[in-house]
C-alpha cells in the first residue's frame, strides 16, 4: 500500500515548482493522497499556476493565516468536501525586509511582531482552526511545519531566526494540547533550499555555502526531495506515535561543530 493512500491533506506555501511545499504535494499525490493547496494575495495566481504542474492538479483555496475569517472559511470548505482531514503542511513564513540582513538591533517592534505572527503564531492559528477536522479522522491527524534550526544564531537571519525559535516552542505546546485529541504536531528542520522565500534573505548564498562545506552527507540546495520525503513520513501512519518532534533533514549539518576538512 502507498504511504499516504486515502489520506486527505491541505498543503500551504506552494508558490512555484521550486517550493518545498510543491515537492511535498507532488510526493504526497504519488503516495496516494488527495490534496488541496492554499495561497493568498498576489501569490494566489502563482499557486494556481504551480498546481497545474502536479500529477493531478488540485483545487486551490485562498487562505491568509493571519485572518480568522479566512481560517474559518477554509475549515468549513474542507469540512464540506471531506468531513475530516488527515494532515496539513504549514509552510508559511514572512519577515519584513528590516527584520533581516544584519540590522537586528535596529529592527522595530512592529516588524518583529509581523515575523512572529506570520511565521510562528500562524501554526497555532492553522492547527486550532483545523483541529475538529483533524481529530475526526480515523487514527487522528498530523500537523507538520517547516523549520530552520533555531538552536543557534545565524548571520543575516535575525528576527526570522527568533520567529523560528518561537515556531519550535509553539509546536511543542500544540503537541501537548492536541495530543489528547489524537492530533500529532511535528516540525522538519530543513537545510537551505533555493526558493523564492530564500531569495528574499540577504546573504542566503553565504549561509547555504556552510551546508555545502559542512554537511557530512553533502547538501544540494536545489533538491527539496529529501525534505518532502520526511514531511510525507510525518503525515503518514508510520509516524502515529511521534509528536513534539523536530526532525532534521540537512545532510547532518546540525550535528557537526565545525566545517569538515
């Protein structure tokens, strides 16, 4: 049987075919899942365009995770469509330009708050809105978020790094509160991938070069497939006893203290 046979999934964060979320959607369909994508604002057309390149082009729902009305509407639409939901990928993050790039000490509170709300609090907002659908499914549901190692400070990442630290904490508290309802919550801490979002981070190439030099398994910044495979595993019943976990998919970089010779 395919890994995700019969699963019904919501995949957020697909902008282009280079998105990690696009590769998750592609692999999920190949593994037997039925999926719906979400997008919003100016990116909605990009999501709709990317959807056409999936093996079975899915529907795209408009969703701004910072708008409670949007969350309620999408939950209602998925409820009408399926009655229950087996899993959701949270692949949403944003920080204003002045919250990135090395000006950490000068970032205004308003920009830091935007980064936190969109990149961390939104995991709670999305999971809470979909929790009734996720707990309705046989065997419970799975929430998976995309992370970037927040255990240390990185060059140029600044308040997005702080937001990712908050995301990691939010995921643990969600695991605590949703576990009794049969819903698992996990993160995949991914190595850097060349995406539209990465292109908005000043100095991304410098950051990515660290993985190329230091990951013991090597790291290809153009290949999202290993990350997507880990996400699909966490969405599957094979991960039914895993929650509150951060699974590193970074070629082993997180475990190495200094670049390899």
